[in-house]
C-alpha cells in the first residue's frame, strides 16, 4: 500500500497514515454527527485505502435493522446509551464489509446534539463506540456548547479515541 503523509499537528491525517501503515480498514456508524466523522476521515488524501464507508443511522430503526442493535435495548434505553454505541460499532464492521472482509475497526456516535433533550438525556450527552479486534468499548462524553459545537467536538473525540488506541497498541 502507498504511504499517506501524516502531519503531526493533524490527528485525522495521523489516523489515516496509521491505518494505512497497518493495512487496517475502518467503518463508521453515525447518529448525531450525521456523516461528519466520515467526512473528516475522507478529507485526507489516500483515505480510500482504509475507509470502508459510513452509515448514517439517524433514525433509531436503522440502528436496529442495518446495524443489528438489539430491539429490546432500544425499547428499554432509547438510542442514547453506551450499549447502543458498542453495538453500532460492532454492527457497522460487518454491515460495511468489503469483499466479505469485515472492517478491522468500527466507530460509532450516538447522543444528543440538542437543543432539546432526547430519551430523557440532556444535550451534550454522547457515547462513542469503538470496536477494535475483539475489544469493544463505549466512551461517555458530556460536551458543552450548542448543536454545532457538540457535533464538532464529537467528531474530534471519535478521531482522537481511535488514534490513541492505535498508537497505544
């Protein structure tokens, strides 16, 4: 695979370079970010080597039908929950398989961008899901700001969390 130049000051470029170096593919499932994570990843030239794609699962039914999130979990907790983020991250890896090969990494965003509450959760309540190998985790965020600021901060956190896990392994 060709190498992707990484700017030390650009975490997204560093992530794409690291994925390229390791020959890993990433798939993204987004709710509150509505495609912004995939847009950020594909901003980097050469991202097509490692970005399988993204699913905007804005409607809760899509989280269930396309990503395999448990209907019981969604009925009990709503879409803004750490287990939903984990299941989205796991499900997108297979939903966006390339030539029968699941993505190596799944990342998911679910939460409340505001301005009003959703499922009893206040604006700024966000969960990231990261599925890397056999490890699946959820990261809880409480973000300040308006709708645009919460969405932007969620994108940055998603990139930073995946990058830190790769650089730490």
